[in-house]
C-alpha cells in the first residue's frame, strides 16, 4: 500500500480489531472456521478499497505506478 494517504497503519489496526472480535466470537462458541471466514470476508471488502484508494491517490500525488487493470 502506498504511503500517499497514510491508511496502511489504520487498516492494520482495523484488521486487528475485526480479527479480535471474530476470535472472541469463536471463544464464545462460534465455530473457528466460520469466525475466520467472517473476518476474511469483512477484511477483503475494506482492505481492497483502501489499497485501490491509496494507489489512485499515490498515482496522482507522487506519480506512483497505478494498479494494473483487472482482467475480465
């Protein structure tokens, strides 16, 4: 992730909070695999958004290479 907008550390802290919440659910009886899957699903949504936003702004602000266009 580009340092252009400073969301790397914030995203890591959010990951830690979400994972902690899911692990606490597992400790409370939710199946571990289900709890981890829920964490992954949530993290993928905001994580990819943060990477895309960071890369776009890094490209505009400091000329960083843009992310490749996804293949269909």
